[in-house]
C-alpha cells in the first residue's frame, strides 16, 4: 500500500491517548517560552520541532493542560514564514493538511502544485482522515470543493485520487499475468489509441498498489521499450501531467519524489517557502530516507539547501526538524 504519512494517533482516531509526563514537560516548555514579555524562540523551537506522533499529542493536550489554544498561541507569538510553520506544527497533521488544502483553494485562483502534492499519491487511511478532518473543520465535503475549484482532466484525476480506490495488495490477485494485463490496459488507454482515455489511466494508476504497479511498470517497459513515466509524459500535459507523474512517483519512488519536490521549492529565482515548509513538515515521518535520496540526487544535504534558501528563526526551525530526523555529519 502507499505510505501512511500520518502517525498512529491520527490514524487510530484515539480520542483519549496516553499523554504521559513527556508530553506535559513539552507543554511546560512551550508555556515558559511564551510567558511574559517577549518569546524565547530557541526554547520554543526545541519544544515544537518534535516527531509527528509527539507533536500531535502535544497539540491535543496543550489546551486542556494550559488553557490556551496552541495554534492561536503560535499565531500570537510568531510571524512570517516562521509563524506559518509553527502553526502547522501546532495542530495534528490531518488538521494542518486540511488547512493547506483550504488555503490552496480559497480566494481567487488555486495553488495547483500544493494541492496535488497533498491530495495525490496518498494511502487510503491518510485520505480518509484528511477528508474527515476537512469536513469537521470547514463543514464542506472535500470532493465538492475539488469539483468547484478545478476543471477538466486535472479535476477528474484529483477527484479520483481522493476517493480511496487503491486496492489492498494480494499476491493471489496481483499476479505476473495481471501485471502484463494492466500494462496492456495502460497502453490501450494511451499510446495504443488515437486520443487518450484519461479516465482509464487515472483509474488504473489510483487503484494499483505500489508493489503491483512496480511489476506493471516492468512489464510495460519490457513490451513497449519505455517506462510508464515516459509513456504518460507523452500522453498528458499541464497540471494533470504533473499530478499524474507525482502520483506515479509516490507509488514507485516515494523518497526520490519528495526529494525532487524539495528541489522544486528551491529552484529558480526565489524560494517557494510555503511548499518548502509543507514538504519538511508533511513528510516528517519519512524524512531520513528523503534526506538520503536528496543527497544522492543533488549532491547536497537538505540542511545545506535550507541554509542557502532561508533565514533567521524560520531557518532554525526547519534545521531543528531536519536534524532531529537525521543529524548533520
């Protein structure tokens, strides 16, 4: 199955988790860092830049323990890119992603890249949590928002992605013969016909579990002398091409795909801080493998990338998250 990015406490929807003394101690550190005149940013960063499971428990416990909403506290104490990152850390990951989806779709225009990197290539369990969280926080169905904000093939693909279609891998079902059959189905929907049957491609891609899709890709390359990546690149264009290739990447090469996304956030003139922040916080659970992939692909660490692209407390926060995942040196 596709990788679960959410921690167990989110996926289990545990309403009464065991917080323990460690969580209370972190809540105390946050309170002390924000108490009185001015903010102790160093102490606050250390307290907030925890692993997804720990910071989810902190976000759930802080208000009942200290009588203040943690997100509102971060909004009050922090500003700019640093503040936006701290607000994402102050809520459970599904709530943070629901907020990012809302931000990407409200107002004039849609942030397509941020949107498809959140909604495409997700596990069924993650997507179920995200849809529930979006409805709980904004009283709107995520599917309805997609239908109203997007259009054309891009809308069709993203809508397919959010409907939790990925099959559970079963070696008795996902056989070598099925891989060959699905490779032929991909071909007949794309290269093998006049005009592209996008809906069939979307359905095949979204329903195939990663282990099976790797065999489909191998069978496709053996029979048609080109990988699925290259074949789909020729058949599609624009935002839907980007979203489809990202989804294929998240199923077949997830760590390399996220590493390239970090590179995209830093490419060209200026940095896409919103995308960079989202990458480092959203993929925190798999950061060690992403960081190794980034080094292999680009010859530099993600820490060095952050040092080149960011400043001040925002840089310190991202580096704290990264160093907690994999220390420099």
